[in-house]
C-alpha cells in the first residue's frame, strides 16, 4: 500500500501535488518519471536542437497524434493541441483547404497571414489557384468557388514522424520573408530503428461521416405569401386553381399552417398542378435526406529498415472518399521514399521523395450562388418533397430542361450533384537531396536541393437549363507551379572550456514558376457534350507567368555556457525580384537567449525539476507578389485583345517589416510529471503593402503603397501532467490557452481619419481598418436604438434605417483553449480532446435569407395572428424628438424581410463561441503472446471519432465558419457554408 501511494499524485491549484511525502523519498521508482526537458526538436533550416537551449517557443506534435484519427487533411489533427495556432477551413467539401495562422493576423492583406509549411527542411510554396469567382454571386450569371485543396493537405499523415510549430518570427527568421508568420516544420519518417531488421507496417481505416449540426428549420407553415381566398382564409395553390391565383411561385414559407387541409399542389407525375387537391403536409427531411453517410477508406503499407550506415523507408497509401453530398469525393494515391546512407565516415547522403496524386470527378461548389447546393438548401420549402427532383430531367427533355418546378432561379439539387461537375486531376511532387560532408569533428558543410512541382488539370461542367448557363458551359484549366530551393550551409562547432560555440553560414536560391492556361466554352452546340470543340463561344486566355526569385545569405551563431546560458544570433539578407532594385535587398536579424535558472540558482529537487527563462527579439522583412512594380496589360475576355490592370503599380515599393519581441518561462515539477510554460509576445508590422483608392481621372481605381502599422500582443500557456503513472495505469492530461489582441497604430495619410477597407464579402460586410481599431473589425448597417435601448421603427412599421455603416464586432476570438486526456490501462488506451474559443463574430448570409423567407423557427413569432400581420416591438420617434411605442402593423413577410434584411449585419451576426469534442479514440493493443504467435511485432485496433459533439449558440452549421472567396479563406463570414461532418471509424494497425 505504501509503494502504491508513492505512485499517485493529484491536482492542486497549479496542477498537482503528491498525496504522500514518501514519493519524494523514493529514488528507485522509475515509473513516475517523465523525460521531456531534453527533448530534441526541429528548428529552422531543419537544424535539430535541444528544446531547453531555445530562447523561443517550439512545440512538438508526435506521429501518434496523426495516427489516432485519420483525417483527409493532416493539419486538422493539430486543432486545439497547440496554443496560439488556428486551423481555419472554409467548410467547403472533403478536401478541406486549411489556413493556418500562428498568433493571429499581422498584415492588412488578409491573404498574407499564414504560417510557412516546411517539409524535411524544404519550404512549400503554398500558392493556391481559385476559380476566379466570388462567394456571393446569386443572379450574376457567373460561376462559383470550388475547394480544390491546398498542396500541403495532400501529405499522407501516416508518413509524418513529427511536427514542430515555430511560433514567433524569431523562431523562423532564417526562412526570411516567408517566415514572418511562423513555420510548421514537418519531419517525415526515415525508417531508423534499433533492431536493424526489415519492418513492415500496415494501417487500414474505415470511417463514416454524417452531418454534425443542422439549422433550426420550421415545419409548421408551408410555402406561400399570406394570400387569402374569397372566404378570407390563407390558402396555397400551385398555379391558378378554383381556390384562387397561384401562390406556388414564391420561395417564401409564409403560407398556411399545416393543419390537415387539402390544396392543389405540384404533382410530379404530371409535372404540374395536381388534378385533385392533395394533403397539405410538411416533408421534414426534405433537405436532410439529400445528404447521405460519407465514407472514407484508407490503407497504407510501409517498409523500413536500418543499420549503422543506412536507413530507408518506402510507403504506399490509397484513400477513397465518398463525401456526404451525393456524387462527390476523391481518390488519393501517395508514394513516399526516404533513403539515408553514409558513404564514408565523412560523407552522408539523404534523399526524400513524395508523389501525391489526387483525382475527383466531382467536388462540391460553395458560396451563395444559384448553382450551389447551399443555395438550394436555403430556398427549399417545407411542403416540397425532395423526391420530386430525383428524375432531374423533364419527360422527353433529357439534357435539355431540368425539373425545378418552383423557380427557374433555383437549380435541381440532383442536377447540381450529378450534372454540375467540378473535376480535378492533380499531381504533386516534393523531394530533396541533402549531402553533408564533415571535414573534421568541428567543421562540416551541408548542400540541400529541394523541389515542389504541381501539375493540375481542372474541368468544370454546367448543363443546359442551369440558372446561370441556359445553353451549358465547359471550362478547362491547366495549372503548373514549380518551386526550386537550393541551400548551402557551413557549420563550425567547438568547445572552449565551459563555452560551447556553433556557427553556421550559408545561402539559399529560391525560384518559383507559375503558369495558368484557361479555356472556356460558353454555350454548347450539342447538349451534354463537354468538349472545347463543341463551344458556341470559346475563350482562350493566354498563359500568364507569375515567376519569382529570391536569393539569400544567412548566418546563425549559438553560444552555450556550461548548459546554463544559451544565446542564439541569426542574420539574413534577401534579394527579392518583386521589389525595385534600390529596395530589393533587405536585412533582418534576430537574437534569443535562455537561462536554466533551476541550475544557475541550484533549485533542483524531486519536486522542482526545471525552470527556464527565455527571451527573443527579431526583425523580419516581407516582399510582395510578382509584377507589382510596373504597368502591364492583362489578357481580355475578348479574343485578340488586352486590358490594363485597374491597379496602379508602385515602382518604389519597400518591404514590409515585422519586429517581434517575446519572453517566457518553462517549469517542470515532480520528476517532470508536471510541466508548464507561459509566453508573452508583441509583434509590430509597419510599411504594410496595401492598395488604396486612386483618383478616377488617373484611369485607375487603386494604387499600391507602403503605409500603416499593426501591433499584436498575446499570451500563451501550456500545461502537461501525469496525475497517475504506474505499471498498469497512467493518465496524461494537457491543456493550452492563448489570447491575442491586435491594434492598428497608423494608416496612410490619404485616408485623413477615414477607414481603410481591407476587404468585403457580398457588398454588405466590410473589414475596415481605423487607427485604434483591430484587424478583423467588421462594419455594416445596424438597427437604430432609442436612449433606453429599444429598437426604433419608422412610420411604415419597419425598422429605422441607418445611413452610415457602423462597427458590428470582430471576426477573431478573444481567446482559445484546448484540453486533451489520455488514459492507459494495461492493453487499453482511451483518449479524447476538447477545444473551443470564446468570442468572435460571424455574419451569416444563409441566416439572412432563410429568415427573410420564413424558413427558420425564429420567424414563428406572430404566425398565429389571423390578420397575417405583426407589430414590431420597439418605439417610433415623434416630431418633437420624444419616443412612443410602435403600433403600426405590417405583414409578417414584410417584417421578417426587413428585420433580417441582407444589409442588416447586426441581426444576422452571431457569437462564434463554441466547445467541441474534437477527437476521441479507444485502442486495444493485443498481448505480446498473441502478436508473437502471429509473427508480428505489434497489433492494435481502434475506434475513433472526430467532431462528435458541439456546443454553440451559432444557429447554422458551424461557428468555425469562413468563406471561400475565389482562393481566399475569409473568417467571420458564412456565405453558403456546407455542413460540417461528424466522423466515426475503425482502424487497424499492424507491424511485422
């Protein structure tokens, strides 16, 4: 009993306290010791360092986290597990493009805030190509965005050995301008093992997706416009009938209550009005039944081995996804090879290669547009059976005229799924070759060359009679993006007594080549034949290169005094082709230090093991997009013509500069069973490269300048503990919390105190920057309020309208947090993680439109009024300036259409706070005797889940809403969001 007591500790205010002082006296027990303070992490340029020597934060996530729950995108496994890290997706389909930010946004250019992705020391370019279409496009006659996935989400999670998150600019300063927002360092598996034997691993999983959350639709009232018959009763009629004029052409649900009555309705057998009156009834699954159960099958086999000179690993992976929306999904094939060989005692060669192939016949489109399934869900009425749409084509009009009986502006959902196809055929290759030569024990040189090549073919098919393309449409896109990185790095290491010195110097040449070929057939001569030769009108855009080159020199010096005090100094100079000759060279330094105070002050004991103080400062530059210096012509939509850009280029651009300072402390207690770290930081970004309005008489609408400064401040905390750890049972808990605040310190003088609009979506929500405000501030129209807080109405009984936009809220959360627990008992392991955020605002276009049309339960108030009218709760302003209660009755449809109108950002915006059960996993490890009898080394089976539960006040699909606007992921806006998936699955892991 005494020995067992020594092995258990419980929670205290800071974390945990031993229930017995005997625990501190036990020096023989090894089970309660956790080794972590000497952990090795991968830092910039792929240099491996001890975590305790770093003066900045480098959080490591091991391969186990990526293996627990199989994801279509490996980055999703990081959600809620790293403080200060945010994974933002657009909720736009199975490929799930992700926008990864660290420590918030620092640039007024909303697309210039993402972390750099580095694979085995080689940065990925990160270029995304959109469809060229905005998220809001209803009635515009154009197309809409499609999420074709990021390059980095093609990486096979089974190939990942670890991920190290370098948060501050100091940590990633050696990567130059692309490291200004931090870096995600991915190290892939190399096959190194202690046994030296050939080992085969097999991982197979099957998972199922269902919709996590639905809007709160109302099914008490059906389609209609509050029309009354001659008897003074509300009625419905599809087409004119003996009951009265047609009310079936509306998208609104302000019709009669479902109360057992009979009306002339749509009859699919005659494709028109029913011959007799039919029961007036709701179809409560008339949207939900369109969505099915998605499936993902994943299989990976890997072969690896190593000895004292050579290690290798190769793997094959195949993923087949059928998404929740019918006829959507993808197939993905991954091949990876790693080879590490010592040619001699001085020369070592390492090569890594990965080939990723993604193919899909159809990916879902997103956005608020006639051709998106989101648009259909908004406009579907409670009394309409989903089955009426299933034939797709009208009788004897195959490929000519679709079934959409209630409006020609609302496309048939099965036409969208089975005929409006967005195909992709994408080949993504990454690889690097590294040679390291050691002249002696103190001096070596490393030469590394890496490639990233993307070849992507896309097809877009739109059939006859679609709302935006009555004669059909076909598009082919060919995208080639190549990036080449070559590094050389000389390193010198030596000890001088208690002083250890390491100095590195080298350079990098980076070249990026990008070409897009675009062909569009507007109108098809023969319906259903998708070929460019079948075009009524063919548009071919001349390929436009967007090449870029950056040359760099850099250096790193590290000093270590007796493992007590560490100092790092870095310097880098870039020469960028996107900046003018006189400004293209820019230099930025960094310095960081750490003190092991527990050793310096000799505080170490069994209860208090480690205390580190760290601090850093850096300055990092950032360039701009290619061809931003001089004017040039762009290809026009009219063959043989060209057009000038509407933006006036700036031949005198300077690089943006980001200054970062941070400090923090790391602690370890109770034989490292409790670790805690805290970090505070500040970023200042000035000389932002932004576009400002230009005088119309110049012939341009905007011009590019350097101006503006933004400051970011934040706090991050991480806690990890083992409350219980013994031979048969252990409990590990980790938590993180982060807060970020940014402030706009200055803006261009041209604005003279007026706001600068950084971006907008749908023409109603504006991201405005004002001095003293924050990035992510949302502006729009609001309700008007009397001094006592009541809503002001006009003499017409509708809400009073503001003539100026006002501040609504901020798209970014006030703070975020995550909590993970892992329990291990004998051969069982149970883990689950929660994460969430507090604050933030989301504007919902879907909420506006469904409320305007009476589709949600929030529009049920007043429906019982026999007059079909309602009086808005509030006041009217009298001629003398006083206020009196509003008494003006208006129709229900007018009231809701006004109160939730698209321009009223306030009534359609919601708190985006949430708490999610992000992951859960239970694993059984087969006993050794069973495994050995099968001639295996390990065998386990797991049940896993993702997004299993969510608490939120957000009324639609997911508060983590963002909008895919062309290729940009814009937070704080829901514009035709697709449902989020709840995933459950089973996984088998075997090692031979």
